[in-house]
């Protein structure tokens, strides 16, 4: 339940941040939303990769 709650908070916040970032470069709302969704997916994948790498480092250093 905790992971679902964190994802439910993290992804919309990530989308809102992406809207602000890409909104400075696009003129129409549809272009902005399309670019923000693409950037959100890219950031979410990077976040998952980083969490996986940190978990692997944790297992390597501390152990299971």
C-alpha cells in the first residue's frame, strides 16, 4: 500500500514539474501536454533505473 501511495503522489507531481519545464518551449497546450507526458515517462524510467541501481548497491554492500 505504501508503494502505491508513493507512486500515486510521485507521478502527478513529476507530470506537473514537466509541464512547467516544457511549457517554456511550446506555444500550444496540446504540444505542451504531449511533451510533458513524454518527459514524465522518461523521468519515471530514469527514476526506476536509479532506484534499482541503489538497491543493487545496497544488496552488494550490506547484503540481503
